[in-house]
C-alpha cells in the first residue's frame, strides 16, 4: 500500500511539472513560437518525383505504343484498300403498273394493300354485261355474213352452168352458120339458069340468120363468163364480211376477257387507288406490282471504279435492318455517269468550270432468292451501304 501511494504521488508530481512547462512555454515570446512552427514543415517535406517523361521506362513505352499504332495502321490500310463502299446506294426493282383496258364499274376485288400475289392470280373483276352483249351481237353478225357467203358461192355454180349452156348454144349456132354459109356459096356458084332468084335469097337469109344466132350465142357466152366473175367477186366480198365479223367477235371476246384482271407477274400490291364500285376507264392506273427480285443501285465515285469489275463479291447492309448483312455481287457498271443522263446535264464550256468527282451507277445483284420474306422485306427505295471487295 505504501508503494502504491508513493507511485501515485510521483505521477501527480510529474503532471504538475508538465503543466508548469506548458505554462512556461506559453510565456515565451511569439517570435520563438513562429520560428519553431517554420522549422517543423522543413523537417516534414518529402523529396519531389521527377516528371513523367524523365521516369524510367517512359521512352520504351512510347516506342512500343508507336510501333503498335504504326503496325496496326499498316494492317488496317492493307485490309481497307481491298474494299470500296458508298452510302449513296438504294434498293431498286421493277414496278409494274396495272391499268384498266375497258370501262365499267368494279364488281369484285380479290386483293388488299401490300398483298403478295403470283402470276396468273385473279385481282379485279369489272362488270361484263356490256361486253357480253357485244359478243352476242358479233356472233349474230357472223352467222348473217356466213349465210351471204353461202348464197354467193351458190351463185357461182349457177353462173358456171350458164357458161356451159352458152358454150353449147354458141357451138350449135356456129354449126348452123357454117352450113348456111356453105349453102349460100353453092347457090352463088350455080349458074343463074339452074337456080331461081328465090332460092338464092332464101340461102342468103338463112346465112344471115345463122350469123345473127352465132353472134347472140357469143354474147351470151360473154355474159355468162361475166356472171361467173361477178359471182366470184361476190364470194370474196362475202368472205371479207365474214372475216370482219369474226374479227369483231374476237374483239368482243377480248374486251370481255379484260373484265377480269389477272396478275402478269409475281409481286406485291402497292399504291392501290381502286375500290369496289369505282368506275374505271381504259388506261387508268389501279395499283402497282413490285417485283420481288430487287437489286442495289450504288452510285460509286469514279475514283472507286479503278479495280471494280462484274462478278466481285459485295457485302450489303440495309439501314432498315441493322445487324443483318446480305451478300451479292457486282452485276454491271453503267456506261456513263449519272450527271450525263440527267435532265439538265452540266455545261462545262461556260468558263466557270469546277472539277467535281462524278458518280457512276453500279448494279449489284443479291445472291439470295426472291424477296418474299415479310420479316426482312427489301423494298425499292431503301437506303443501303454496299462494300465491294475489289482486290
């Protein structure tokens, strides 16, 4: 216990001595305090690091990075020089306009907007009443003209029979004339004392009558020949009428067939402007059919055509379907720039010439089959970006 009391008394003495020292330190002049504060930071300062470019390993690192960039750039250039691309490119395709060829109201519609149809599908029906009546009239006219033709052909037979009869009559008249002429000459050669005047006059009259009958028979023969020619002409005219009427019948049948409009190609219905009950006229556009076999028309710069040729592989990206790549090949290169075939071609002889890199259309064909997939429908007018491997 005595020891503990002694230790506690010593601690108390030490605390008092510490407080006394602090009081004495506080009584020191302010200059000494400031000098001590200035001396303390000098002892605490650490040595400064050298700049980055002076540190060890900086230069090797820079050299390595430069080499990597140069090698990477060289590799990129060697790869990039094998390809040319453009964003001035669009999907193109055949668009067929479907028009009415006869005038009548629409009585049936077998299509809807954007429907895919096949060649031969029935699309629209037009009222056929007027054209069915025209066919009936044309058929009746054909029957009538065919009757006239048969009548004309029968007349040819009658005329030919008359020719035969006229030939026979002419031959008989010729014989009678020859006999009468011989009799007349015999009477003329006989001595006047051996014949009478009456006998000579009778022979002369008989010869003249025979001559008249012969002339009449010849005239009948000419008339009969003319009747045959006329009958033959009538037959030809009747045949012409029959052909005309048959052509009218065929035309009426064709017009009737136009009342049903069929699809001429495989395609997708677009720009439909006709509805049930509309009265349509010949030449009126009803809708368009877009052919599923589309291609790309890419307008490359003339400086990009140096190594381009048909058959080169092409990778195609369509803006409407990001992340999907199509494959195709160069089909052909247009023989002339787009500016050459524009409505108002540039006039470079005016003195204000500025050289502009020209664009040349290039046709690129897809390698896939016909475009009938609605999920990735490639339609004319969509923007694309083709990349051609030219080396």
